[in-house]
């Protein structure tokens, strides 16, 4: 079988024509949630004891303009 080389630019041009456009329901915002470009996304690493409901992590969960997307703690 012969290897066919294709440039990244050519691949992306073809992918944008065939790929469907998907927008999640929360991306544009609604009455309860601001649009995605007005929210802050947070990743929490090593929250430990500060991860409780009454602690720092719990306060972030109550903020409407912030969205926790990842948590990691050994």
C-alpha cells in the first residue's frame, strides 16, 4: 500500500465542509445561565480540606459566572 501525504491545512479544509456544526444548549446562555464567553471555567487541583461545601470549592459552586469543569485530588 502506498502512503499518501496530506497537509494539515488540506485536511482541515475538507473537515470543515463535512463536519456538522454543534452548539450546546448552554453555550448561548438562557435566563439562568450567561453565555459561554461571559463565564469563567475553573479546574481545581489538590483541593484537599478546602474542597468542602463551606470552603473555597463550595463557594465557587455558588457563583453563577463560574463553572467548574475538572477536579483532581489524590
